C-alpha cells in the first residue's frame, strides 16, 4: 500500500470520535491495573473494563480527540508502524494517568473518578464517606433484590433494557457563563409516559417512571419517532440505575465535565455507557443462575424492537 493510500485509509478510519472509540475498545491496553493503580468512583473500585470505557470516553471527547486524530495522521505519514501499535494507559511517578499511542502522549483525568496509585494506596483506600457508604448500601440492596427476581420478570427486564439502550438518549449542555450548572435532558423514543410504568427494574418491583413523574411528550425523540422527554437530572440517574450501570456511569461527573465544554447533543445511552455490550454483560453477570443465552436473546429482542 502506498503512503497516499495509507493516509487516505487513516483519514477514513479515524475521522470521527465514534470510529476512534470503536478502535480503542479493541486495542486499548491498561498497564498494571489493580496493582500499579486503580480507579475509584464514590469510594468504590471499578473493574478494568469499566476503567477502559471511562478512559476511552475521555480520549474521544473534544478537544482531546482532535489532537489525537492529527497525531494519528502524522504517524501514518511518517512512520505507519507507530499507528499499528496498541494504545496503552499507565500511571506516571506523580500518580497521574497517561495515555500513549505511538507518538501521542497525554495525561488522562476521567471525570468523577479517583486515581489511586500503588498496591499500598489501593489497599489503604477502605474508609468511606457517608455518601459513599449510602451508595454502597443502595447497590448492595439492589443486587440482593435482583438475585430473588423470578426468571420471567428478569427476562422481561432484560428486554426493556435492550429497548432503552436503542431508544434512550441523554444530552448535557452548559448553561453559559452567567448561569450555574449543566442542563441534563433525557429522551426515549416510541413510548408515552404511562407505558414507562411497565418498565420494571431488575428487582422485579420498581418501575422506571412512577405516576406523576415530570415527563412530557415530544414530537421527535430520535429516529423520527415521538416519545417522552425529561428535563431534570434525576431522571437520567434513574435510567442509568434501571440499566444497572450506577456503579459505572456517573451522571453528575459527566455533567461537571460539560460545564466546561460545549453542548454534547443527544447521544444514545450506548455512548455514555460504553456500548450495549456493557449493559448485557451486567444483566448476565448479576444472574449467573439463569441461562445467559436466554438473557441475551430477550435483550436483543428489545433492542430490535427499538429500530
């Protein structure tokens, strides 16, 4: 392949942040995770896959992604072999995360996450604030309730999750210099407010939207379909909790990051949670006693129904 062809190929593959994220999901290597360093959210350690997705999201968000794409094109022109090396993340002597790919190197600061370096530091991080303890208690309660859910109810929940991953989108938008905070808007296509009461969570008890929820109907909630819209942050948190991603996706942390950035636009839940695989992995992992193939089948049915 000529240098011109390689450059054209690189321009095609790495033009968008979505393509870049897809490539990193396959190639990003985290060096020494769990020994050299670990990431914590609200005092709770996250697993390596969740850490990978948080770092990928940071690297593929403007303005970082622009510099990374330019570096990839430069590597392709000057030394194509550099671009083919796997991207890696490690921790430097100051305890900061550093992303490196060929000739590109940049500190990484995933919003809402705390970096703890070294086995000693990881081992000592046992104290919990009141907020952290309350969050852990809620997660423990949710997991305990999920274990006792009837199989039929859990499979129905998996189908609801597939539908929401395909049809729900969240937007983060800074309100400007003279206004405080970040607005968070959630849209779900193809449903009316009353129908969300039939979306039952993994415990088989709680609905996604209770009567009286502050939801409004909107003419276009994605893919040209009518649906519902919620313009308060709490509903976005409820959606993430429903998908069992509360230990991995920090709505408040993302909102803080967009306070310093521009409008994210409506992006599907897949973007914020690292893809539908993350949701399906949690669904299967929380009920190892059930047939994983049946859970995946119902999830995919819900996903297809959202098309």
